[in-house]
């Protein structure tokens, strides 16, 4: 099951004797563990009924012994093993034996970055308990995640505000959550948080300026695009990187244009390319600014700019400024 399914079952009071948490999204693992601790342990006896081990420095016998110990002043005991994928094979055998008849009053949580689904260790744990996957969330899901987090805290965050937050903060759930907490305090009694609040609280980032550059080019706002380009160059963004980002945006436009011309539904095409819904109208308007012939011409300009930036004959600033002028022509 995934993180959301885990929360749903926990909310219904369903707790397994063994959990295997694995995946790359450490922030969500920590959140799941905190919620499990809050559900299982009483604050006044939490220290007596919680044990934490690290796979690189613990023996399997210590883990099984801790998991077999009865709770004190509580119905449940929580034993957590971080870096469980670093346990030596001989120590895993001890846990395999424990998993055959786990203690009903203990919840044993093993946390790993990855697991071998073919091994006995995995099969024994999932036979007696459950796996919970914490994969990195997809780019398109960041906006929904922010909106959901806001709703949990009694606020409505508009899709545009969520998009602005991701663009300004980046794609770290931990940092997004930190900034979201500040944003909720800043909003005060307001029930809805708009992009204006995000812009007021969260400073500009390189990422948002890059997005604004490709947006200005797509809208053929030459003066605006040149101003944004100048700021990016002041922040020492490199020509090959900027050319690559612009090329990526142009390719996306070309793909959408070609697929719609083939008769595919516009909404399905935009959704498959993970373009946020609230940007669809603007993106389609940008595509209409570029005929297929103009797109092909722009790819030629992008290739020439890439070659010029690498040859050193022209300064990177001049190469990029000429490129923007040509693309917006």
C-alpha cells in the first residue's frame, strides 16, 4: 500500500504487527512514523514503550528481543529499525524467525530505502505484516499534495498558488511543508490562499524566473523576456542550461500541436504531458502564437545558439539575447 492508504487504515484503527516502510521519500516516511507513534503511544509512557535501532549498528537478536518485550503502562509498544536494508543477512534471520509469530502488543517498523522483493526477508515480513511504499511523488502531484495539506489545516489553496509555491520553493516536500506552514500563519483568518499571498511571503527563485522566461517567449513578449533573461544571467545561469530549458518548452509545444492535429483530444494531450489544468488555456494560447513552420524555424535558431555558445565566438549574453529576439519575432 502507499502512504495515503496507510493513513486511511490507521484512521480506522487498523494497525499491523509489522510494517516495512521503503522508498526514497524520507519526509513522508517520517510523517507516517510520527502519526503511528501518536496513535499507539501515550505521552506519559512513550519513552518506556519506544525503541529505535539503526541497521548498521544493531544485532537481529536485539531487535527481536525488544519486539518481544511487553509494553509498560500502555496497550502497545513501538520498535523502529531505520536503515533496515543495511542489516547483515545473519541478523535478518533473527527477524525472520520473529516474524513467524510476532508479538501482538508490539508494532515493529523496519525502514529502508529499497528492498529485495525476491528475498526471504521481504516475503516473511509481508506475510505477517504490510509493506508501505514511499516513492518520490510525480511532478504533477505536487500541486495536489499542497492543496490537500492546506485542506487538512482548514485552508483552501488555489491551484495557481500551489503552482507558484512549487516554482519558488522547489520539489522538496520538507521545504514545501515548511514554507506552507509559514504561509498559513501569514494568511491569518483568510480561508483561501491565492498566488498573491505566495508571492508576498516567498521570495523569487531561479526556477520561477526560468518559468517566466519560457512563458514570456511563448507569449512573444520580447521586452519582458529580455528583462527576465538579464536577471537570470546576473544570477550566473549558464547559456547551455537556458537554451536547454527553452528547447524543452518548444518541444512540448510541438508535441501538443502535432498530437492535436492528429485528432487527439486536447484535454487528454495536455494531461498526459503533466501540464497543470489551470495553465491549459494559457499554454494553448501560446501554441497558437507559433505555426508549425515557425516552430521548425525556432528549433534551427536554438541549435545555432547552442553551437555559438559553445564556440566562444560570441558572449553568452549576446547569444541568448539574439536568440530571444528571434524566437519572439
